[in-house]
C-alpha cells in the first residue's frame, strides 16, 4: 500500500515537471507521445477510483501477480483503444489542461487508495481482488509507465528505487525465473517487458531465458 503511494506520487511529480515541449516527445509506449501517455494515466486514475468503490461479495479470483495477463508480443499502438487515447490527448489543446486533469483526478485516486481497507474485496475486469492486491498490482503499472514517460527525456527523475526493486521481484515471480543478478532493476524491467531489446552481451547472460522474452503485461 505504501509503495502504491510512493510510486504514484513520483509519477505525478514527474508529469508536473514536464515542459510543454516534453509532451510532444515520444514515450516508451509504441505509437504514443508523452502527452498520450499522460492521457492514459488519467484513465488509469479513473479506473482506480471506480474499482475502489466497486465492492464484491465473492472470493478473490486474482492477486497482485495474477492480475496481469501476460502476452509475448509488444503492442504496436494500432489497437482501437490505443488510437482512442491519441485522439483524447489531442483534444487537450493546452498542455497545462492535460497536466491539471491528471493532478486533479490523480490526487483523488491517491486519497482513495490511502483510505481503502486493504481487506476489502473489489471487482474489476470481471475479476475479484482485495483492495490491497489491486493497489499492489498498480505499483507495477505506475513504475513501468514512469519509465515510459522519461524514455526520451534525459535527466528526468526515475521511479523510486524501492518501487523498481519491488517490480523486479514481481516480474520475476510472474516470469517464474530470475534475471541475472548483475543487472540493474531498471534494465530488468525494460528488457523483461520488451521496452528495449537486450544487447548481445545481455543475451549471453540471459541464456535460455532470451527465448521467453518479452513478458508483455496487460
């Protein structure tokens, strides 16, 4: 629960520091500019708010790890929902409006998470989780998208170290295997989720794991 707050606060802070011209730079998400990613984060924040007020009576069907569906093909940006995000982002003709909307809805999502009972069962995507597991799952969402946000913005603040360390653990549990211990948490997340291709030297270290990459989370 604490890492949710830290990772979300850090991501919102990184968005707040963006210059107008930064919003027009490519993001780490295929087919999306930084402004498109920020628009997606607004929708993510809305999803958090909706989920936390959608209680469920049945037993949990997912946890923080099994919440994620794993594919082996990175998105191309051609999906209709991805394309919708681009059109929505373009509707914010003034960059400050986009940042203001995220701060407004994002702050509310953060407060809702702080107030949530981690034992509460909630429903999302036709699945049931405890609120605690749902918020823990979102640490991975916030951290990966923080890396996407700054992918082409040298000098921008990175996600909190403790968030990246936890997300590495989560990814290794999802993958069912460990990445080389010499790798940084950042490199594990980028290579492991297909955000960048491994170098030849990294492929040699990965061995058979190379054939399982990437683990695309959705």
